């Protein structure tokens, strides 16, 4: 009798099994977890690609004309990697696996139009980074609208990353405006 009461207190075996299998995904989770995981992996791929592009640009941004640009590129690279890590954590929470295969990462990023670029000049690099950030803004905005209120945590994470991505785009556009005014 005591065992039955104890089982009822912690749930039925089926409830426990479901809780273990589904983790944080409950009946109130209204999105399709596999679709969200796939979409997050695609966005994560763009973040890793962005990280690599910013790092390459930081290595190549050696100029007396704009000494702060190297530091900016490095800071943006670190933010992109943080975004990728946040997305990977959410993917895992939803029962998915963050992709790590380099070919798959490149393919998923390319599907959104994100390809690592290496401009010949500092201005070219800034333009490439601005275009990359704008593609990400579009991709994040679309997924946020699609998710709506079906997955509140993912939506909040995406909104926070979108805000930082828009800030990056604005900073890059401002640099280009200032640079063109000097000519």
C-alpha cells in the first residue's frame, strides 16, 4: 500500500517515462520541436559562419587607417559564437542535437544566403559583414514571426539575438557612412 501511494506522489511510470523522454517539452509546448530544432540548427550555422568570417576579417584588418576595426571584428566574432552557443543549448533542451559537421554547417548557412567572404579592403570587409548581418536579421525575424507564442523561450532567445544582430548591422552601416563622408 505504501508503494502505491509513493508511486502516485511521483507520478505513474508512464508519466515518468514521458518526462524523461520529453524533457522540457510538455503538452503546453505548442510548436513542433523537430521543426524548431531544424530551424535553430540553420540559424546556428549562420552564426558559426559569421564567426569564421569575422575572425578572418580580424586577422586581415591591419591598417593604420582604422585601428579599431580589428577589435570590432574580434568583438563581433565573439558575439556570433555566443549566439551559436545559446542556440545549441536551446536545441539540446528541445531534444535535438546541434549539428557540428562542417559540410552540413556550410550547406545550412548557404541556404539562408550566408557565405564566408574575404574582401580585398577594409571597406569591402565591412560591407560583407553588414550584408551578412542583414541576412541574419531577416532569418531571425522570419522565425520569430513563425514561432509566435508557440515557444516562448525560443522566441525570447531569438529576440535577444536579433537585437544584438541589428546593433551589429547598425554599427557597420554607421562606419560605412562615416567612411564615405571622409572621401
